[in-house]
C-alpha cells in the first residue's frame, strides 16, 4: 500500500448542483499533495468527504487501504479554510478540549500542547482568552490543534491565509518537518508559489471534475513546449534574428548593439535541441540556453482556460 | 460516548461560567423575593386602610344594622340636613354618604335610599351596604308571609350534591381545577424552560457558526453528537439554574419573612388559588372542617411520585424535541436576527398548549379537546401534565392515553431529531445565505 488515500469515482450532488463528478485520486504516502482548482471547483466538498463531514452519493474512499470509516477520524488532522475558535474560552483549555475530541487523553494532550506551545513560542498564551489574540495568533493555535494528535494524514485548506510572511514561513517549515517525520499531507490552495515550493504531486479540479493529476515534475515535463530562452554574444544580431525568425517562432527579442548582446525566446519543433545548439555556437558565443518549464500557475491557468474555451 | 461527555461538559461549563448566567442566577431570586415582599407589603397597607361611610338615617329602620366590619366603619349623622351631611362626609374624607329617608314602608324606603360618593363607588362597599338592605328586606317579607326567622334559617341550609365515581370514590367540587392548576404549573415550567433554554441552544449554535469553529469540531465528532451534547449540556446548566433558584428563593423567603414578620400562611391565603377557592366555598358548606379535611386528603392523595415521574418523562422528551428544532434553526441562519420567521411556529404550539390547558382542561380534564391535545406530541408534555394530577386509570387519565401520548412523543422525538440533525448537518456549513423554508426542505434531501 503506497497510497495513504484513494478515492474512486467519488460523486456528490447538492440538489441540482453537481459538486463532484467521478473524482478519482491517489494520494501517495509521505508526500505533499496539492489539491488545486478555482473557487467552487469542489475541493472543499472533496476534503469534507475525506473528513467524513459529508458523504459521497457514489464512489468509494480508502484510507490506508481500508474503506474509510469513523475510526479513521483520529488519524486525520484537518485545518479547514473556514476556521475559528471559541472566543470566550481560554486558549489552553480550548486546545485541550479539541485535542481530547481527537481522542488524546488529557495527560497526553497536556504534555504535547506544552511541547508545541514552547516550540512556537506561545507558552504565555495558555490562560488568555481567544478574543484577546490576533488573527495570526489564533491561527497558530489552530495549527497546533490540527497536528497535535500526530495524524497519518494532514489536510490543510489554505493554511497560510491570515499569517504574516514570517509566521507563514514558520508554519511552512513545520509542515515540511511533519512530512519528514512520515506524515502525508494534502494541501489545498490558490497560492501557486507555495505549490511549487511544497508539492510533489498535484491534482487540478475544475467544475466538479478532476482535469489533471500526477507528479508535479511529470506534469511540468508534459506541459513544456520546447521554448528556450537564449542569450548570445554576437556582432550582427539583427541579421541572425532575421534568419532565425524565418524558420522559428521568436518572441521577446532584444538586441543591445553597444554590448553586442542578443536575447530572445524561441520555440523548437521538437525537444531535440542539439542541432540548434550546434548552429548557434557556430554563429555566436552562447551565454544562455535555458528550457522554459511552465510554472504550476501557468499550467493551472492554461487548463482552466482551455476547459472554458471548449465548454 | 466519551466525546459526547466532553461536549456536554464544555457546553455546561461555557454556559455556567458565562457572566450573564451567573448574574441572572443570583439576581433573579433576590428580585423575585423583593417583588413578593412588595406585594405583601402593599396588601398589608391596603388592608389597614379603613373606609368610613357616613350614614344619615332619618327612618326608624336600620338603627342597629350598620355596624363596622373589617375594613369598613359607619359613622352616623343625627338631625342635620342632607346637604350638611353630604358636605361634612366629603369634608371628612369619607368614601360616601348613605341617605335613608323617613318612610313608613320599608320597600319604599329602600327604593328611595341613596348612596352619595365623590367618584364611582367600589363594588366592595356597595356589596356590603346592599347586603344589609337585602337582609332587612327579606326579614320584612318573611314577617309579611308569617314565617319566623328561625324557621327560615332551617330552610336556608343550602344543598350540596355529593358526587362519587362509579367505584364509589368520593369526589370534591373544584378539586379538578386545583389538580389541573398543579399540573398546569408543571406544564408552564416546561414551556418556560423550553423557550429559555431552547433559545440558549440556538444562540450557542449560531455562535459556533459565526466564530467558524464548527468545521474544526465536526472533523472530530459527528454533527449529531455535537448537537446532542449541546442540548444536554445547556439543559443541565438550566437545571442547575433552576435548582439554585428554588433553593435560594426559599431561603431568602424564609429570611425575609422572619425579618419583616409576615405570616406566610396569611400571605398564601390571599395569593394561593387553592386556599382561595376553598375559602370562597366555605360559608356555603356547613361541615366546613370536614370538607377542608377532604380537600387536604385529596391534595395529599394526588399521586405526587407518579406526577413527578411523568413530569421528568414529559419534560425530557418535550425539551429534546423542541431544543433540537431550536438547534436546527440556529444552524440554518447566520445571525439571531434571521431567526424570527422560524421561531414563531415553534412558540405557537407551546402557547396553544398553555391556553388549551387553562381553558379546556380546567373545566373538563377528560373532554375530547383535552384528550386530543394531550395526545398531540407538540402539546402533550404540557396538556397531559395538567390532566395527570387526577391520577391514572379509574377516575383519571386512561392508561392507554398516557401510553399513546408517550409513544407518539418518542416517535416524534426520533423523527424531529432526525430531521433537525439533517438540517443542522447541512446548515452549520452554510454561510451567507438567508435560508427559506424551501431551502430547508432541500437540505433534508442532501
């Protein structure tokens, strides 16, 4: 069993609205899995099904090889996008309560909370009421409560919203550390830069359907279209550019005559770049020859737009 | 189960530690006792005030009839003109002046007597004066008919029809009302509890929605458990509050009575309907002590243990039904201002139960309306409790009716809680929509 979570053709309908249409995913163990998609794509519905907050109309979900059941709740940690705390309850008491609801004993929860509170340097908040805390402070407590029972699977829905950059970095490092310790992580977000940074796998949902999933590096390979950024040291840049543009598609061309520096991007018909390199090296000094790999953001936008054009 | 316990504990503590709860709990008995004392004090002042009636009697009749009684005294004017008497009565601040002209014929005299007052006279005073006239006129007519007063007194004995059940149990008039009143008190308690603590449950659900903690919680526990825990925790807080109220109010009462030197039995004679009714009946019934004993016996015979048991049963079932509806409403809305349209239909059956109880059950505890409403699950906790002090079985509520109402209540309870849990489950995750009934209907099918 290499997958912590598998969904098979999961479908969920709310009245006339189809929220999920036969979504099948495989989430490998000990990985960070990005669940991406625009608003209303069905991400939250899928996450709620995994957390057994709602149930699919059809399809199956397997957790660690077993059909999803109530006992699995204590093995999942979930940080919802819509999150909050009881405002009038004290921080420590509230954290203890939430930890106990996840099945930890009081003594155990107390010990672990002390550890985490020290770790995130918030030990002196224990007896404060939540309404005295700032939004970012409350988020830290929510994060702790989510990971406290050391679940096998962690689900973070927009974990960085509400954090300033410094605290967002602290949380990001903690997430990476949890992964190193063996947890599997589902990460739902719109923030593509954090996807690039963290996710090994992604799935893209749009209009209740999965339109793309797999290893991020594989997807990127599949989506590159042989565009190269090229920088040359050459005396007669214009002539070379003109020659090339007869055969290839060229964009973003810029020639600095004083420095003799020509920069442009060029699309090759295949991913065989040897010929082009040989040709260019015969004409000029190459100081840059880089293949453009599409960003997750570009793949995301391209897919969503393609779907809309087709629809 | 362990998690349910945790939720109940949290909800209970959250409620009990709330400042307004603490203030309400300890302030209410003081306010209540204060009010009772104020009423007692005012009644005492009222009683102490003597009303003086001036009497200008020009006739030979009524020379000894107008003598002072409790609260009223008569002051006789002699040999002055009517105008002068009126002036002095008004000047002395009397409630009025009774003028009895000099006529030989008593009937004529009575017809021409006048009672002059500053404002419209109170019926209390009028009754007293009219009573004196009536007695004198009756005596007069009896003499004309040649009947002696002694003979008439023997006729005066009023007849009271004795009643009993077929099995030979003695019945007492008015006892039904007394019993229904006792049951009504229980029913009223249930209604108040439902409205107050149902509202607390609802607000607590709304609070979880607005603070956005709800999804965090229900990723650990089932929404149904959260709902149930909330209802139970809040009601335990309510029971605590009621217990504190009862204990502290009775303690305060005791202290207050001893300080102000008020005789509690005198107070209860005026305020308590039970005693009021027996008091009213007392003069007409010759064997007063015996009847009183019977009433006491009847009250003593009310099956209190049974009544309390059923109170607990109906209380729990009724409260669970209503508070789960309240929880569903709380889940459906975003803020308390949106709740009005949903709350009215809940309060309606409760009000209906109380009114039906007081109007129909009092007069006829086993009539069709009383039976119907004591079977209908949304009103039965209140109406059935009003009927139950009459006992179960022979002479009381038939066993089948009690069983049917409890079964119906349980079935309704399961059904309503199931429906409420569905609305709750969907509603707690819905934000920004102002729900309509149609919307709620759709949620049931999710």
